[in-house]
């Protein structure tokens, strides 16, 4: 406190503010402002809702399959003692070759469910044992694709997702929804509809390992759904992330750039059990790569699969016409084994690789008055953006 004599015996005193106190005051104000901005953005970005298939007495719903809500319940999920493929098949005799379910009514969507995979057979059995009965109750037309990486040793989840989408469309161009599904996550509630909407659909909201709490608002990992149109518009997943981590964050950021929200089921419905397994270490370089996602978005993804290169080793079952197969696996999923990063000279490219790029450009033309969206080729997000994305700010 500093006092200054004024008139006669009157003295006026002023509080002395130290440099540290001033800094704390300014920092508190800035933090409050940034927190409010983050809160506003989170409110915009994330929304909790169920698909309109649950709306009653509408002209939209009346044209499609009618769900029996009484059969869609929270189930006790088996996370150990996986059944054999034969046992799973015996419990799911409705399946067609390739892991296809075709309901006897008009389904809302045609879904390609894509599972990136390697050396997790016990997990895969548990997943199939849970998914097929649940998706039958949801009356979806769906096909399960297991995309197995044979080589190299370092896993690339993002590229496997892109390959799965491209190869699925070669088998059937009618798919209008992609569900990307980790092999170690088992859904608990039948009402968690495996469908797409106009935004990014984050299905794995509440995982038991995270105490059934959503980790951060931009999270789109684990199990996510996106329409074919939007998947092409964001150029799919990045192909450059080797090892575990950040490819799903890059994917989420791409949808954010397109102005898509993340729609989610309520916490009580978007519940998952995670099968226990040894966790991989996230390379620190992946965080640095993620901060530069904006400059790579239109050159790293579906449009670059022919440059990044992959080779299909095998597809099973080979044909839907082989209706006499005695192998139960042929009825549970379509298995696509691939090698990644082979020399480009050894590849014979198919039109689908180029069609994805053309469809991407056509979508951009239609969305921007015949002016394709231009993306910068050299950007690096700020530390504030990075912290805000993960909800740390």
C-alpha cells in the first residue's frame, strides 16, 4: 500500500500491484476467455442424438424396416472364452457368404463394416459373436470386411481403413455408409445403431476402460461411422501414420475442416467393453505429424493410395456364387489380406483408385459453386489449437 499526502492532514493510499499479481490477473482473464470459446466450440462440435429410425409415425420411417424396440436392450457382453467360428456360424444361420445380412424389408442404409486386423483372432471371434446378433436386430443390410495386414511389421490402421473402403466398393458400389471398427471393442447396447448421418458418427462414447466417460469432444476413434459422400469429401483417413495413435485424431480434424459435427448416442447407449490386451506405445512423431494435418489432407488419403501402394494378397470368399462352402469363416466375414508399401512398379492399378479422386473433385465442385476447395500445402497448427482439440484448454 502506498500513501500520498494531499491537503492538510488528508492522505490518500493506493494498493501496490506487483508484476506477478498483474501477470496472474491477465492470465486469468485470458484463460477465462479461451475457456468460454472452447466451450462454445464444443457445444457446436458435439451433439447427442439417436438416428431418425426411432422416430414414429413419419413418412420416412414407414418406408423402411420397422424395429422392435423391445428387443434392443443392454446386454452382458462376453469378453473372454471366445467361441469357435463354427459355433458363431451355428448361431447366425441368417448370414450369407461374405458376412452379409440382408433383411426381408427395406433397410435404411447399406453398411460396409470395416475392421483393421492383424494377429487378434481371439478378439475377432468375440467381436463377430457380438456384432452379428446385434446387427440382425437392427435390420441393417451390412457386410463385415476384415482387412488383414500381412506385411510390413509396423501396423498402419489408417491405410487399412482406406483400403477397406476402396475394396468394399469394388465388391458392391451400393454401400452408402462406412463403419470403421476396432477389433477389441464390443458394443453393449443393441440400440447403438450402426448407421451414418450427415455428420461424423462417433459410436464408442463410453468405454469401460475410461469408466464409461467420453475422453474428449473431438474423439472419433474406436468405432466411427461416416457416409460415403463425406468420406470421399475429406479424402478418407491419412496413410502416413505407422504404429499406434493419431490417425483417428487426424480423421476427426478432417471432418472438422469440412464443417461436420460429431453426433453420438447417449452415454447409456454408446457403451463398449474393451478386450484386455497389451497396449502399443504411441510414437511422438505422430503428434508432430498431426499438427500438420491441414496441409496434407487433400494429398494424403484416398487420393494417394496408388502412390502409397498396396497389394491384395487374397480375398475370401472369392465369390458369392459359391453357395456350397463348408467353411464357417466364409459366412462370418469377407477377409482381405494386403501387403502395404510395395514398389509402385509392381502394381496394376484399377479404375477405382482414380475414381475416388474424381468423385472427390465432383463433390467439391457441387459444394462450392463449381469451384473446388483449395487446401494449403504447408500449414502447422498452433499449440493452442492442438491443446484445444484434445480438450486440454
